[in-house]
């Protein structure tokens, strides 16, 4: 039941509000028009009563005043309203066993008139009964010779019989619907604006603030949102500055240590010290790359993504001379031009490739150009032969400084910034990167870029 | 015997300055140090320097301003010490006429290799050394040495590894001249920090691939029988 309602209900707040308002308005209109129609029925009935009783009385008088042998011809000449039949008979048409006529029906004919009046006009006897929706009234003429029989076929009352009713209903509903749709759209626009602003803030902390105008509630919400965005901005800014300062300040001591290492006598210790320093430098560089939004400062230019993939793979292979050459393979077009920031994109891809090579012993890159008939999207798939990452941690590794203890030890190094940096860069390009385990084993990183 | 080459080291960190001086002296250079641009200006007329190693980030007058002043005085080779990521500074530095740059924290041996390469280029190829051209065109392709990038005929940037870039630079600087593997090894070792032991052939085949040069029937980088390569294209330089 709930599921059904959910399926039928429109999804937007504006459409829902409009639908509810419209249904309520239609109900109110229907009720009002019904009251109006019932009033009309009462009027109709009163008019009919007056007409009928007048005709019946006229008929009765004609019969009373007419000579007994002239009565049938007089009756035949009388014009009777539709639904009313009259006849002269020795017997009343009212049969025993007929239902008694209800008073509101009887009022149509008002037989009491026939019983009133001067004695020479007065009916000797009046009988009434109902049969199959038809009122039968029989009145014995004052001379007692014959019965004047009346058969009134009740015309059905038609409260809805009015073209104006339907037209009015439709017109009012349509006018109200237009107003309601306009008003609800207007009313829910701030909600849409808020959602849009929140989305923009998610992509870029420095997104422009929301305009703080409109009705009080809306401007209050916008102000609250802007305050929140400002706090987030300050928080991110402080953290970035701190990281940048640490990274920057560490470069001088690392440079000194590298120089000092040159004066060490022990060649083996010197090499070890230099390799430690290289590692520190890599960490500092990663931290700086993450902290500083380099990607934003670099201009976007057309670049050959296929060449970029090859460069990254060749450099990764060169840095690992003992890995088999087939561990670093490229598959895809010879050339694929996209717009992007070359240094940032290279860093993102290099991070993905380094991750695959360090933890998965291989990095095979597949570049998938946009497919015809699908979203204009380029896919960059980097797969390895490692143990993969448990599904529940596949998102967590994109958090800065997060490393998986089980698979990542000191040997493989890294600060836990490679994937967050890659994701930041790709998202800044309007793309993204996600991880998943391959059914054949190993991890697959799927990076997407808008074509 | 030729006198030891004289180096002017300008860096605001005293320890780095002194360690660098000691390191370079150990390598057979004569070293004068300066704490910042003002001191360097004073030291400039006092010696005949063969090369200047200049820190880009200094208190007071920036390294860029000092480099500009230095260029107006002389065409002494300049090696800049930059911080990682200061891409724009590096480009401006190269446009101003710095000959090379090394990112801090640098490996001293890499710095030494760069110093030697820059000096060899500056003094080996005649007294008047060309500043890095902004663009070198060949066969529809554009190499931009100042920005250290390659553009394909459509204008899209084509990424190169360090080795590929150095090899391409060597080739476009000597168009239509046969370079043997030994010559290439020699020319490249001067630029490339660390060993460039990977076969030249591998680098050439990678480069051909990026240049969309058919490996079996190359039109840009041709193989010469007897072991050598030649860039078969007209080269046009823009300052």
C-alpha cells in the first residue's frame, strides 16, 4: 500500500503540494456546487408543485362544471402537462394494495384542495396510492357519478442537469490548477536553490554564496547556509594552510640533510639515509599536493590523454626495473584529446598507477573513449593483480591519511594521500574515481572524465 | 691547468649555503656565497663567475628580480632552486633566461649534474649562448622548451617522460644530423640526472609512438644504418 502510494505520488515537493491542494479544492468545489444544486432541486420542486396543483384544480373544476355527458370530450380537449394523465372511470384507478403515497409526492397534486371549497365542488372521496413511481389519485365527483382519475408520472428531479455546472467546475479547476502550480513552484524554488548551492559547495568550497533575499524564512535559511559554508571554508583553509606550512618548512631541513649525507663516509649508511630522505620528500610532496589546490591554479588546455597514460606507465615501469614489462600495459586509442590540467591529471593517473603497482604488482591501463549512444564520458580503468580491497573499505581509502593496515605496511610506503589527491583532481575536472574488486581477482580503479 | 670554475651560490638558509659550498668545493669548484640579492649584487663585480646557483624564494628582493638584473649585466648561466609546485615561477624563471632549475629539496648530485650540463652547454657551444627558445616547430609539432612541453599538430599537449623530452630536445637541436647511439648517450647523460642506461632504442621507439611516427617506416626520426638516428624535419625556432 505504502509502496503504491509512493509510486503514484509525484516526486517533487512542488508537484505533491500542487496535487494535494488541487484535490482539496476540487472536493470543496464539488461540495459547494452540490449544495447549490440541491437548492435548485427545491426550487424546481416548488415550481412544479405550484404548476401541477393549479392544473389539477383546473381540471377538476372543468369536470365539475361540465355537463356529465360532455365531460369526456372536455377532458379530451384539456391540455395536460407532461407526465400527467387523466381519465373518467366508474372505478378509481387506485387499487387496494398500492402503497400509501408519501406526503412530499402528494403535495404535487394537493388533493386536500379537492376536498375543500363549496359543497357543490367538493369531491365526495379522494383516494391516493403509489405504484411503480407513479402517483395515482382518484376523486369521486360531487354528484357521485364518476371518478376523476389522475396518473402523475413523476418526472425525475435532475439536480446536475445543467451544462453550466460542468463548465463551471472545469473552468474553476483549471484556473485554480494554474494558480496552484505557479504558487507552489514559486514557494519551493528556495528549496531547489538551497540544494543547488549545497551541491556547488560540495564540489568547490569557494562557490559563491547564496543570495540572502526573499521571504523571511528563505532569507534566514540562506543566511544560515552561507554561515555554514563560511565556517567550512575557514576550517578547510586553516587545515590547508597548516599542511602547507608544515610541508614547506620541512623542505629546508630535508635539503640540509641531503647535503649532509654527501659528507658521510659510510657509503651504505649514506644510501640508506638518502632513501629515507626520498621517502620523507615524497610524503611532503604528497601532503603539499593535497593541501594546495594546485589543480585550480593550472590552466585547462587540450591534451592527449593516450600519451599521458603512456608517459605515466613508462615512468612507473622505469622506476621498477625488476617488474616484468607486461605488468605495465596500455590498451586504448593511439590518441584521445581532452581538455584538462596536464600536471594535475598526470598526478592523478600516476597515483592510481603507483597504487596498483605498489599493492597489486601490476598496472594495466585501459582507456575507453566515449561510446556512441551513451553519456559523453571517458573511462580510465587501472587494474592490478593484488588482493583487492574489501568492499566496505573501498570508499574509506579515499579519505586522506587512511591506509589499510592489512595490505599496506611500511614496505610499500605512502602517506595515504594518493587516492584522495587523485579523486580531488578528477572531481575538479567534473569526473570521479571509484574502486571495485575484479571477479578475476585484483583491484580495478575506474576513473571517469567528461568527454 | 684551467682554474677551477667559480660558482656564486645565493640562498637565504645559512646551513644550506655552507653545506652546498662545501659540497661543491669538494667537487672542484670555487664557491662564493651570498645571503640574499643585495649581498649577491655586491659580490657580483668582485669575481668572474662561471655560473650562478640562485634560490627563487628569498626575503627581500626575489630571486626572479635578481635574475632579471643579472641578465641585464651578463649572460652567465643561472640554475634556479625552486620549491616544488611553483610552476609559474619556474616558467617565468626560464623565460627570464635561467638555464635550468632544480626543485627543492634537491639531490646534491642531481644539482651537480645540472650545473655541469649547463656549463658545458654555455661554454661548449660558443661564447654567446642562446636563451631557451619559446617554441621549436618541426613537422607540424611544437616543442616549447620554456614550458617543457610538446604540442601535437592539433595543439593538444602531448605528455613526455623525462627521458623522451631530453631525447627530443637533443634531436630538434640538431635536425638533419646523424647522431650515433654513443653521441646520444653522451649528450643525454649531461642532462639526465641519474643513469640513462635504458637503451636509446627504447626511448626512440617510445618517442616515435608519441609522435605518431610509424616505427617500421618512420618519417620524423629515421634510423640510420650502422647505428644512429636523425630527425628528418625542418626546424623553425621562435625566440
